């Protein structure tokens, strides 16, 4: 048996962050400016356990959990947008969740069959500097069923994998852009939405594969 864990506490301070701004009445000409500072506080905890019994049909069980908590805020972030002064001090940083976690359970058998399960959760995030648009969090359940066996110098691994087994709406990419006035013209997003958000597959999907390795 084996227990392992890691704990990380951190604080990161940013100053003189660069943001691309649009020059008013200039035909969308831009310039770079220092727009303020930002602080990121966080706590990350990882715990794993490994059980082994070579004489049992199930000869190895590996559960684990990873937990993360973030507090990312703008400290000094002011600008002028559409003729109005904007103050984003103490607003939550775009795209940073308050929490996320991963839970897993891997099971291995003496004949070579194995099952790997992972559930990943990402908390809700803000998609704009003013924290008006909130993107919901989501969790994804992924599993892998396979068979591993060694034949002399050959290692065989055949498997089938399934992702998003609970059919959750999710995204794979979220980006606000460098420009505070970025409206992503031509992106087909609703008017006034300055965030690129690429959706991920909202239904479960499967694929399979095989690996064959020769050891010299």
C-alpha cells in the first residue's frame, strides 16, 4: 500500500499588465497600454493511494483526488471604454474558476484487464472584465477499458475509451482577447459579446486503439 499527497499554496502578483486598446475615432487602430495589476491566490491539494495484492484477481487499485481553489482578482485596472471611465478593481479575472477538481479510480487485474475512470469538474467563470457574463461550470466523466499483456519482448495494449459519458454541455476554449474593446467581428457571436467560447462535444463519444511495443 502507498499513500502520497501534495499541497501547494501560492500567490502571484502581476503589475503593469499590457492590454491592447482601440484609439477612439481612428478606424479601429490600436495601441498597447499598461492597464493595471492583478493578484492570484490559490490552494492546490492532490491525494492518491495505491493498493496492491499480487495474489488477487484485482491486483491493483489506484484512487486519487485533485482539488484546486483560486482567488484571482484585478487590483488596479481602470480604462476608458465607449467614452466612459471603467473601473474593474476587485473584479474576478476573466476565465479563472473559483474551484476545479478531478476524481479518479483505476482498477487493474492479474490477467491484464484494466479500467481507468476520471471525473473532471471546472467551476463557473466570468467571460468579461465587468463580471456580467457568467459561464456555467461543467463536469466530464471519461473511462478507458483495456487489456495489457507482455509476450516475451512484446508489450500489447488494446483499449476502448469513452469521453463525456454523462452528455454534459461543455467548452474546450475560452478567450477574451487582448483588446478590451474586442467584439470579434465576423465570429458570429451575439452583438456585444467579446469572448471566444468554443463548445466541446455535448454527447458521449468513443474511440479505440492498440499499441504494440518491442523491447530490445
